[in-house]
């Protein structure tokens, strides 16, 4: 047992006979009738779904009514809590005021879809395309409208075109790979990724192909995919790309390769603590103390 275990690993005292033991936090989190919120002091509180729906959510939406970013976040949280019909008006308001039209169109379309208003969802998404042009995420959600109508060929064609427009959208890529794998088997899923990887500008499919290569113990192929992905992703490497490269290589024990590929591209302000933590752990495991000193100095400044 480590020092922290010695300090903190104390058995809790049994509750008194006349006291009711508090319900474990994990049980509260798993209770479908409760929603986790935070009070003004940042403390975790659980309230019933009905209380949240009737007493909290309306006021929260109203307070954020003219703030697109906060309104967007509140709608997302409500959808995650299963409150689908409660945010229809808020999603429509976001569609009116959001300075990021694609974000608003996608979210409004999703809210309409979840409420089974497919024709309206299609109109919202098509209206965006007519006004602003094609964007991959918008087309992917349009494909979901067709899929919900069981117009499967139209859905497939629209989804593929969405990937042609933007091959690096994570939702569209994951959906396309899953469809092919479910219909035709594991190899078809990999072939779907290979098909996306040859599209102009593609880099996300390559990191998923690299993950598959690592699972097959083919390090050289994985490294080739990673290098191709990095070369295609531009000067500012996306944080999730560097996170997956460093995470996957670290999980498979390829620490030297992790540092070789990830560290030259690491920008703390862009890639954050998660990528930095992977680099620090790799240096620690390899016994590299000097680079760690540099990390701590940079973090202080």
C-alpha cells in the first residue's frame, strides 16, 4: 500500500442504530429519477427529475435566453437528461440568435428529430444548406432524418456525401464505420475507414486504423498511419488527434514512440493537460527527469 493509501484508507465507522445511512453517491448517480446539479458553492446535489423539469430548467433556460453559448450548453444537458420536449422552444431560439449557424441548425434538427418531428428537422437542415452551403455535420444529421424514416439508401448516400465534405467529423465517421461493420462484419468496418482515409484532407480515419493496427500488434503500420494523419492535419494539430496518438501508444507500452510522435507537436495552450499528462507519464516511466523539469517550469509560467 502506498503512502496515500496509508493516509486515506480508513474504514468508515458503522452508523448508529438510530441513524439512517446515507445513500451512496454511485447509487444516486445511477438513479434514473434523479439529476445531478451543482449549487452556487460548487457542491454536488441530486434533485428529482420532476423538480428539475418544473422548477429549475425553465428558469435556467430563460436566464440564458439571449446567450447562445450558455443556452446551447443548457439544451445539451437537458437532452442528456432525457428532457426532450422541454427544450423545443429554446432550440428554436438558439436557431434564431446563434452566431454559429451550423451549431444551431444541427442542435435544432436533433431536438426536432428526438421529438419525432422529422419533416421540420429536414426543413431546418435543408434551409441551412441552401443559405450557407454544405457542411459535413449538417449533412450527417440530414442523413439521420432519412434513416429515421427508413429511407436507408438515401441515408447512406447522404452520409457518404457528408464525409466527402468533411471526412474528419467524428460522429459521421463513427456512424459510417459502425453501419458497415454491423452489416458486413469487422473487416468491412476497417475497409470503411480505409475508404474515408483516401478522401482529400482526411486525418481522423488514419488514427482509427492505427488503433486497429496496434490491436493486431503491427506497430510499423500503426506508426505509418499516425505519421500520415499528422502530416495531413495542418500546422495546428487538433487536441483530440494528439490525445488519441499519445493515449493509444501509451496504453500499448510504446513510450519512446509516443514521445517521438507527440512531443514535437505539443502546445500546452492548444493540447492541454490531458496530452501533457500522457507525455509526463511517458517520461517518468522511461526515467527521463530533465524533460520533466522543463514541463514543470512551463506549467508555472
